[in-house]
C-alpha cells in the first residue's frame, strides 16, 4: 500500500498522545498533564539530590543526578516544541499540501522517502524502548549490602517504603520513565522525518531541473516549469527555517545534557576503578551513554544531510542546459543558483551548525575529559 504522508502512523500516534498533533482531541489537557507530571518528578528528583548531597556517595549521587538531568532535558525539549506549536502546525500543513499536490512523476521519490522515514521512526523507537527495562534491571537486580533496603528507580525526598505505596510508586516511576524515553525517541524521529521530507522535495526539484528544462521542450512549457520549481524551492526554504526554529533549542538542550552526562559518567567510571564496582557502574551508565550519544549523532547527521542536500539545487541548475535557454530563463536559473548558495542549516541554539564535525569534536572533548580524570587518579 502506497504511503499517503511522510509522517508515519506510529509518529502521528506519538504526537497525538503528547498533544502535539494539530487536530488531536484534548491536546491542551494532554500537554498540561504531561508538563505538570514531568515537572513534579524533576523537582522531586533534584530536591532529593540537594537534601542528600552530603549523605550519598559521589557515585550514587551523580547517577541519580544524571537521571534527573535526563528528565529535565526531555521536559525542556517538550516545552520548546510546545512554544513553537504554531510553527509545527504550519510545517505539517505545508507537508500535507506537498503530498496533496503531488504529481505522478514525483510520487516515486516521495514514496521512497516516506518508507525511509517510517523505517527510521521504528528503529529509533526500538532503540529507546529497551533503555528503561535495562536500567531498571540494573537497579533492582544489583547486589546490596542491606537486603532489607527497598530500591527505587527515581528517588523522592519522602518515605515511600510502606506497602502498597512502595509498589504503586515504583510502577508509576517505571511507566513514567518509559513514556519519557519513547517521547525522546519520538522527538528524534520527528526531526529526522521533517529533514527527509525536505530532502525529498529537493530531489523533486533537481529532477525537474534536469528533465523539464530540456531545450527540446517548448519555451512556454519551460517557463511554466520554472515557475513551479521556484515555488517548490521557496517552500523548501520555508520548511528548513521552520525545522531550525523547532529544533535549535532542542539541539542546545541535548548538547548541554551530553556535556554534563559525559563528565558525570567519566567521573563515575574512574572513581569506580578504586572501589571495585567498575562493572556495576558501567552497567548502570552504559545505556545512558549510548542513548545520549545516539541522540547527538542523529541531530548532527540530520543537520549534515540537510546542508548537503541543499547544495544539490544550485548544482542541478548549473548543470542544466542553461546555454540553450532564453535570457529570461537563464536569469531565473541564476536567481535559483544564488539563493542555493545560502546553505540550509540546523544549529545548536544559533551558536554552531549541526554537523558530523561538531559531533566528532564533542566526542574528542569527552574522551579528553575521561583521560584527564584517569591520569589524575
């Protein structure tokens, strides 16, 4: 069955459940409930860390603080997208129009990209899905000196060890962390899906520049095709600017979180070398390490992918048969080439571009930090 939109049913379901889909029912209530519950959990987690800053060991405190910061980042991402709900609605509307006005010659490219976006969404959610069960298992199955101690996935500054309060709280914590994990995955998949749609439209433009500007076609047909290409290119630029508006603060929150968690994990692992709990600490931090780096890699790769694809329009216009066209047509082509020289980019809070170079620099910085800590030990 051919796809009817690049937004997969799974992605639409995730957006509807969080109240971010434009016409979803009770979307204000869903967003308010999500923000309220998440903010409450984050406050309680930081409250616990502040109260027990002198009582907990540094390794345990940093582990709990890493989880609290992780939830804070998901909260910040959700709020950032809610603030730009109008931009998200406009972007989804433009994408729907692109599919409704799809020409028969363009359907092959769009359907292929829709299938790719659907696979990426499923793979992303599958990667995020087991992180919470894995972390939960390391918490509840790890050996403890006090066999009567009741363990929690998240720690709150209250005595919640009485039955059935303890069982209820732990169940709610697991469900809440699972929802947050899938929400973080949905945000990553959404940014990738939007960029893939832009890339698909760029491929449509380049194909039209190659085929419709053939000198064997009539001049009126070429001029009409040129007008359509300019309109499509303008919509691509608007879409890329909307994606930048939606995800620039998301990327900033993600990279700040990555930096902090890298420092925490490096400190925890190096400290655990002397306590004989290295493998326990590694099992508890490994899933977080993978997830944060996966999120950063996805963001950087989508930024690199968008920038690279954006350059194809100018190259296709230059490689067309412009020397056989009229002066009026070559002027229009020149404007397309000039506009294409301004790169389509995604940024980290407007500070730097998202690219694989940025990701490599971040990994080098984190590795340097861990090596310095190891040398100090």
